[in-house]
């Protein structure tokens, strides 16, 4: 445990020196405040409290921003040490690779959790001040907070795996950006095109829900929209959120962080100093 805490502390200080803590918190706070202000316009039309509408907007924000922050923090975690020559020195110490990776993971996840908590806290405060009934949305906000951290943990693990396999920061950076575009942006566009082409056939009714659950970002969005009282505020996946059992989405949300860390550990063990 001492080695784990030492690795986590070192990684946190590096992130603090590189301004990752400041950047992550500032990004989440800024976007959450903007969405909180913009989301108030739809409250009356939807018949939902302001915080529930804000949670629906924050869900869409988190799908794009949380994975991006996680990947940008993790792509250099191993490849950077390989290029700088510090990894061979670190590996000479009697510390297991799993402990080193867990220390990095704990530090980066703590930074991400701090950024998410600050951003969502600002949005919740704005909603509670302007709408006395907004407290009804607090359970949905709490669900969004911990599931956002789980989503970030998934992409931290995947980012570590890419960093270990690429072994060069430049290659790792290109790979994580390509992954983000593919999983977060292009995947849904491809599914939409396939659904339109299928015209309500077997793909739409059988394959499509499982593909959504297999994507950690879509599973996160479905889980939170199904639990929110303002699913109508999020166009495009509201129907899917009602059709797919929340338990399956929850299993995907909780399973992907474990799988992501497992992939990272397997890739890290193959790195030779």
C-alpha cells in the first residue's frame, strides 16, 4: 500500500505541475455552467424540474468530455516514461507493475473525479438557487456523478493500454484521438446509418441494442437517461433509453472499467525497459 500511495502521489504531483488538474477542473466547470444556463429554457416545456433537465444536458456533455480528458491524461503515462528513459529506472525498484499502474490510475481518477464533482456541483448549485423544486433531481445527479467517474476509469485504462503498446507519446496521442473519434462520434453515426438502412428489421430490433450496450459511452448515456426524469430533453436516444433494461446498461457501465484496467495491465506487462 505504501508503494501504491507513493506512485499515486508522484503521478498527482506530475499532473499538478503539468496543469492537468487546473485544465480538467476548468473545462468541466465552464461547460457545466454554460449547460446549466442553457438548459433552463426547456424546463417549463418538459414539465420537469430544472436540475433533471440539467442532468440530461450534462449527460451529453460527459459522453464527449470525460473520455477526452481521461485519454489526454493517460496517453503519456507509459509512453512518456519510455521515451524519457525513466521507466527502466522505476522498474528497478522492488515494486510490482500492477502497483505502479494502479498508482497512476488512482491519481488520474482522483483528478477526474475532482473535475466532475466541481463541474456538476456548480450546475447543481445554479439549478437549486433558481428552482426550489430542483432537489427532486439530486438522485439523478448523484447517479450521473459516479457513473461519469466510471466512464472516465474505462478510458483511463484504455489510454494506458494504448500508451504501453505505442511506446512513443506522438503515436499514442494520435491513437487516442482516433479512438475518441471512432468510439464517441463515428460509432453512433454508423449505427444511425445502419438503422435507417435496416428500416425496422432484425438489426434494429435485435443487434442495435447490444451494440449500444457494448459501447461504454452509449451504455453510460442510456443508463443515465433512463434514470432521469427528462429523457425528452435528449434527442436521439430517448427511445432506446426506455427500451433497454437499466440493469444491462448498469452492468456495462460497471464492467468496462474492470476490462479497461485489465487491458492496460496486460499491455504494461509486455513493455520491456
